[in-house]
């Protein structure tokens, strides 16, 4: 029963959710809507679990003086301070003038934007050191990458503006994006969708049981 | 092959990249922009909706995507407000609501629009695709309170908003998951709502199939898409200014690919000899 009941619940809920997509009748839509609401609440609890997990892992690392433990202290202090200020601010904690809003605007936002902007530097460095053309396929990839990269920006259009329109960089770039890229992307999308459907059916039919206790 | 290139310290690459991004921002080159059909489609779709309609706009991104997605959000809001459209804004990324709220309020102030009447920021809701589906039962069901904690049902703008059928257009500005792909799969395909999207350049190829199938009527890809949109609207925003810097950065990355391979090729040739 320890296994059969979860398998039965999974099958019933799975079938109900699939039916709700096609059957608008209240007998199906009302319980399906209720389950969707439940899902949102359950996912929200994931934040509590995630926060507790971050605290536990980092507290362990700090107590054992693992490498980078100083940074972990910064992380834990920041996490606790953000939560405490949020609780102190109360309802509307993200309204202008609140400490939480200041933390978001002056610390979180610039720090995250900075992290992302560093990508430009690492991409340039990786392009110089790691993008090696050793095979014909890699050569094709490099040529396509160069055309798309230069064709996407105004400088590419300006540099080839004197050529016939059919062989200008933006035109070739558009062709690569619209046809070979699109065909490959569509194939990946269809393949992934079929995979998701197959996995979903396996779970609903009880063939895939790894989510229960790790067994296949 | 110059000897120094083999042992090039990567900090030189960082320095050149930094200068190539910084200098065009300080001294704009004003490179000409060509508007693509995808961007024109985005603009024309927004232009076609009746004036005064209520539009759903989901801004699913966080501060990492500011240079690419904030300019297109601003331009889209300006176009909608110029048409006297009312805008209902949501955010499904936990790092984004503060940023999105700042952007929406700054454009609303610029256009003299009133919170709760001409626009509402419903803020963030966890649940990803589940939130999109629940919004189909009723927008206020999924977002009982707005970003500032006001009762959503009591807001004048929400008097005419029930579910997705209340919107003639869905604008999705997204940086990844959950975002445009999920809006297409969960909402456009299910509720047949007209949809346009603005996405980061790196994720743009993912949405071309939806564009070709007609599920998306227009697509803004990255800063280039945002800059082209600004051009269509005769605006000179941060995306237009940023395109010079992006042009230089792209040329430098292309140069790095070629130079890196040239170094390796020369090295192998020397070893063989």
C-alpha cells in the first residue's frame, strides 16, 4: 500500500489534469483548478525549504572552515538581514522608502547586473582561447557564428552595404536564422515535447517510479 | 606569428573589450539601424489593437537583463500608453518585481498615467506555468493583491478584466524560464490570445518556430531588437545608444575567434616543421 497509494494518486491527478485541457465541464475543471491553486502554494513553500537548506549547508561549511568560508558568512548574514528587514518593513515592504526596497535597488539590482555584464569579458577571452576550428563541422559553426554575430549589428550592415542585397551580411544572417537554425530548433522542440509526453505517460501509468524512492 | 600572442594575458582582452564598450557609449557613432520584419511585426500588432484596450504585459526578467529588456519594456509601454491602452503588468521571476515596478512607474509618470486606473502592477507570483493557467480562471484569482498590497478587485482598471478573454493582446518580455515559451505553450495555444514577445538575444533563436507558426506576431531579439523598435517609434533610447557598443563588442569577439585560431594554426605548423 505504501507504493500503490502514491501511484494511484499520481495516475488520477495526472489524468485529471490532462482531461482539464480538453474538457471544460465543471466536474473536471473545478478540481483541476483547485489542484493548480494547491501547486502554487506548494511551490511557494519551496522558498522556505530553500532558505533553510542554504542556511544549513553554509553554516556547516563555516563551522568546518571550508574554503571560502568568509564569503559564506557574507551570504548567511545578507540572507538573514534581508529577511529581518523584510519582516520589520511588514506589508508593502517593497514600496518606496522601505529598507527592503533600498536593498533591492541599491545592492541586489546592481550586483546582479554586474555579474551578467562580466559575461562580455569572458566570452571574448573564451573566443580567443577555446573556440578551436579543428574539424569541418567546427569550421561551419565558426563561419555561421561569425556571420550571425556581425550580421546582427549595424556595423555588419554598414560594412557590406555596398554589396548586392542578397549577399549582404544581414541577409545571410537572416537566412541562417530563418531556415537552418529554425529547422534544427523545431526538431529539438518536437523531440523534447515527445520526450516530455512519453515521460509523463510513464509516470501516470506507474512505469516510471524513480520519484517514489529512487528505484526505476 | 607574433610571440606575444601565444602568451597573451587575458587581462589585455578584458581591457580592450572594456574600452570598445565604453568609448562608443561616451562618443556615439550613430551607426544606421535596419528594421527587421520581426520588429515591424511587433510594432504593427500593438498598433492594430483598438485604442483604449486593456493589455496584459508579463515582464519575466531580473536585473541581469536590464540592458536588453528594459529598453524594449519602456518603448512598448510608451506605445501602449500613447494609444490610451490600460496595462496589467505581471512578473513571474522572483528577482524582477522591484525592477519592473520602477520601469512601469517611470513610464507611467512620463505619460501622466494613474496607478490602478490606467495601469496596475500585480507584482510577482511563484508557481510559474501554474500561475499562467490559474490566471485563465481569473486574473484576480491568481493575483488577489497588487504589488503595493491593494485589493486587486477594488481597482478601477480591474473592473473590466476577468480572464485572458479580457485582453486583445499579450506582451511577453522575458529572459528565459518561465517566459515567452511558457506563455505560448500554456496561454497562447490554449486561449488563442494574440501575442508578441521581446526576449534576450541569446534566447531569441528559440522563438523563431513560434514566429513562423504565427503564434507570435512579432519578436524583439535583444538590444538590437529593442533599438530597431525605438527606431520604428522615432525614439532615441538606451538600446539605440547601446548598439554602437554592441557592434564593437561583436567585431572584437569575431576578431578573437579568428586570432585565437590563427595562433593555434601557426603553432601547429611550427611544431610540424
